[in-house]
C-alpha cells in the first residue's frame, strides 16, 4: 500500500519529487520531536500553553535542521541530475546515477545527523528548561533524555528517506547493464537491525513510563531513560542476534553460492533451512543452479555434434528463423577409394578410421574460419562466410581444401581425400521441423560444389575449384585450368581449376 502510494507521488510530481522527499524526512523528524516534547512534559506537568510553545520550537528547529541536511545531500547529486536530463544516458552514466540514488540517503545522514540532532535538541531543551522553570537540573535531564528520541528520529527519518527514494532507484535500475561492477555502499542489513531494534525498544520504554508514571520530575525522567536503555539494549541485543541468525546468515550463504555460480561452478547449492521466504529463495536458487548445469551440459553435448560457433549463434537467438541470403564458399571433400576399403574392413574399424579422419579435417576448417555443415558418410561439407561473414571466404575455402588434403595424406588413417570448392549466393539459416533443426545453407552453389568434388575423379586432381570461386579470390593463387567439365544436374559445362604450387605445370596456368 505504502509503496504504491509512493510510486504514485513519484509519477505525479516528476522533477519536483525531491521536495516530496524533503517533506517526508522533515515530517517524520518533526513528528518524533513533537511526540518527544509531549512525553517529556508528562514528567513535569507544565501548563498546556507552555508545552505547545516548546513543541513549536521543536518543530521549527527540527525543520531547519532537516532542510539543511537535505540541501547538503543534494549537492552531491550531479550524476543523478545528468541522468535525468539525458534522453538516452550511457551505461556509465546510469551506473553513476544508481550509485548516487542508492547511497545518497546514507551519506546524507552520516554527514549531517549529528548537526541536525544538535540543532533541534539544544534550543528546544533550553526553551523547555526556561519556560517550564525546571532549572539546570531539568535542562540536563531533558538533554540526557533527548538522546533516545533523537536516535529514534534519525533511524525513522532515514527509513522514510530510503522508502521515498525507491521509485527513482527502480527507474534507474531498469536501465542498468547486467555486467556493471557492483560496489556495496549501502547500510548492511545486520547494521540496520542493530540500530533500529534498540531505537524502537528503548523509545517504547520511555513512552510507556511517561504515559503511566505521572509527574516524576527530573530524577524520574533520568531514571526512566536509564532503565529503558538497559532493558531495551538487553532485549534488542538478543532480538538482533536472533534476527541476524535467521536473516543475514542465510543471505550470506546465498551470496557465497552465487559467487560460485558466477565462477561457472553450477554444483553450488544453498541449504534450505526453513519453510519461509528465505527457504523458498534457497530452493529457487538450487533449481536455477540445476537448470544452468543442465544448460551447460546441453551446450557441451551440442558442441560435440555441431560446430561450436554455430552453437553459440543458435543459443544466442541472433540469427533470424527465416534465414538470410549470403555469399559463401562451400567445400566438399570425400575419401578416395572408401567403398573398397569399407568392404574389406570391419565395421567398427571403419567407424574408428572415419572418426580419426574427421578429427584431422575439422580443426583445419575451424582454423580457416569455416564451420562444418554436416558429415556425409565418408565425406564432409564445410561453409566459409556464414554464419560469420568473411570478405576473403573464397581464399579461406581454397586454402582449407589444400591443407585438408595434405593433413590427411600425412596423417595416420592411411587414406586420401579429394575436395571441391564453389562460391555463390545461398540461403543460410536453421533448417528442419518437428523440433529438430540444423544450421545449414541451401542453393545451387551447394549442389555445384558437390559435383565439382566428384569431378576430381575424372581430372585426377586433389582439389578443384570453379571459376566463380576463382573470381572471388583476393590473394594470388596459382591455378591450372582443367577446362570445362560436365557436372551432373547442370545444363552447361563448368570450367574448373586446380590449385598448384608448381609454376607452369601445364598449359593454361593462371595467376
């Protein structure tokens, strides 16, 4: 109820809300000051008019003191004013404004609470001693007794100030970057309890004694304060320890476990020590940590079967579901003589050999900035230029094809591969249905690349590329034309080229 009212005031007053904060803090302090005058007056039983006069002095001095304190606090709010005046503040400006909004109330009370208490208590006490005709003894007794309501008023006013600042903090917090550096500048919960509980218990004791004790004079006032302090501090000490154990200790454990999760330790668990809100929070934390662990396992398992860069892209949700048209280079490679090898080898040996073969080929593709699109039995399809774009995707694909041939030829599998490369426009995106998708590329350029790889059986080359790929090369390559070849499914013949490191291998070499 109170929070809704405060938010309504914040929306209603806009930039004038700082005056609402001033009225709230001053009003709570004035209320405590007037109540204190009324309670203390019961120990001396002065005329009502004299009580009202002292109460008026308390109102004036307290208002002046709190106004000064709020004015002093406003001097350090330049980051907050800049944030409010900027239509689109930067993350740095938002963080700076958040730090001011969350800590300015505490800083204000640290700097000015002693002055405000002194400015309100001394004049009020002097006027009370003079008007009520209680002499220096009464002056000292009231001054001593004022410690309790002064402390209580400070705690209450501080709480009111923080409550009134909450709508502004919420507005700023909505724009905070997730990874901002958090610096604790607020009042710890344990300290709040150690301050607020004694303030309430001792004040309650003085109020009850004043209302029920009658005109006990200065001696009765001092005695009441001493007893209230003793009983209040004793009871609040026990109560504070109980509250600290039941609130701040579980929160400390939760913070330690959150730190483990932040360091990617998803085995962190918080003990569920009760069936209250903190127990529910610990239970929800454990469910979250379990979910993060499962997500990480999925990511790791997913990365085993799909290129890691593609995994990150898919999980990020940055790639449109309908796909995009992009220019890429496609590399197909296939094992030569694999059918004959598979006929004479055991099935388990065939699988083991293929895995060893792909473990040699895949790192090459990744090293040149491509990603493995799919494995096709004893073959592999790789794409360069999607999902990550590269201006030199043709060069990367040709260099990767040549490196794969050399790596496999020098490897332990005992097999050889051939590769074909083609470049062109394709549609790249997640393909599939019924909950099963694969990031892939489709288009005529893909089919042509597969046919070019098959043409290596006719030309006897390890690597063949198309004219489309040659035209996109940005770095010099020694290429030998193999003329135009007929490709299955293509109406027109396609000119292909073989990369070579030997200048002038055959007629028709191009650079």
